[in-house]
C-alpha cells in the first residue's frame, strides 16, 4: 500500500506588506525545518484593513485584525494564522489557541521625523509640532512627557504613514521599531524611545501563531519556531492585559526582561490626557509568567488603574 503524501499546510495571513513579510518568514523557516512538507500562504482582508478613515479606538477593536483569519481556521480553510502578537486579543475564540511565539525583535517605539527636523530629538521638537500616532498607549504616555507637542491620529499601512509624514502633514510619527526593521526601513528610525518615555504594547515585536487547539500535527510543527524566552515575557504581558480587560487600543504599556529564570514585568495604565499614570514593577520566575501578569494587574488596580480604564471606556463610547 502506497502511503499518501503529507497534507499541504495552509498558512493564513493579512494582505498588508508587513503581514506578508512576516508570514513568508514563517513559511521559509518551516519549509527549511520540514523540507518534505508543503506550506502555502493564503491571504485574507480583515475588518481593520478595510476601515482606514476612523481612529482604531472608535471601531471596537476586539479581533479587529484577526477575526476573518480565525473564522478561516475554525472552518478548515487555513491551518494556522500568523499575527503580529500585539494585534492578537488576549481571549481567543473557543477551539483556537496561541500555538507559538517567535523570537522577538526590538519591541520599542521609534520616532520618525520629517526632513526639516533631522537635528531634533522628541524632547527638542518645537512647541506645537504635530506628531502622528494611531495608538492611545503612545498618545497618553507622550502627552504626559511632552505636553508642548500636538498629537494627531494617523491610519494606513506603514508606507502610507511615511508618505503622509514626508508630504509634510506631520512633523514626526511614532512607529514600532520591529515593523520598520522587518520591512528593511530601519534607516528611517530617527530615535528609539526609551522605556522611561514609552512602554511598548503587549506582545510588540513578536509574532504569534494561532491554530486549532486540537490540531496536534500543526502544534508539533510550530515547536520549531517557538522561542521560550520571548514566550515567557509575552505570556506575562498578555495575562497582565487580560486581567485589566483592556484591548490593544487602551493606554496600557509594558516592559519585560528575563535574566536566567528571573522575569521582571513593568506595567503602566495612563489616562488619555496623560495627566494620570499608574506604573509599577514586579519580579518573579519564568514558569510563573502568567501569574506575574495577574499579580501586577491587581497591584495597579489597587493604585487606581481600574478607575482610569473605566473613564477611558466611557470616553470612547461617547466618541470623544
């Protein structure tokens, strides 16, 4: 009896340039690890890709960039999906799990400036300089540190945002270091923002691969891409966010480090105007990563984080 060939593995991806670069990286590494297998990329447009004229926070962001891919997995059209981990909600649909976390790129935020400001840093930009960001997390922290700057929402893919900056609509924009580096645009990074200025998004810089919980064949293949040090850090960050019940579009920032088995997690919750910040740090062991996130979230709640978040949700619902 002739054995049937192994099944073709179908990888789901958004259609954006960055999403495809990331997905093809996964495809290439899996193909190298399993040369006898076939890995195909299938692209889909998500809700978040189609709405480009509304601020992300006003759309309702649970699964904004993931839902269509998740439906594809549950209906058997694709076998797993590659996400920027920061876009993946911390609560996944029944039947799906986070199957793998890849090695993290630099998770920091970066300032990219218009040509007129090449001699400036973020703290020396002139009063009223217009900074573009679509992230409430970045907005709140930067308003806190630099109240003399003007902040304006910016949407679109990375090339679109850089085009708006170069056309003079903005004096500077804030982007993820990792995205610029993955697209070969690291030379556009003018300044990497320190954690003291801007704690990064949960999962930023890492890829999260989502798959069906019962698909042991896929889970086994994905082990080839798993990076445990990154995974521990991201599990702590995601449980911190989950416990605070915040989507990716609320001003919640984190920073993590792993030294040996010692995991350190810093978290922040900020008001939209940047006036109120609650920030703290906890240290634990890597194997207790999720509990560390929960403990830090509860500590921040005791310091007023829940009141800040309740006010933000009210403001967003009012459309302010």
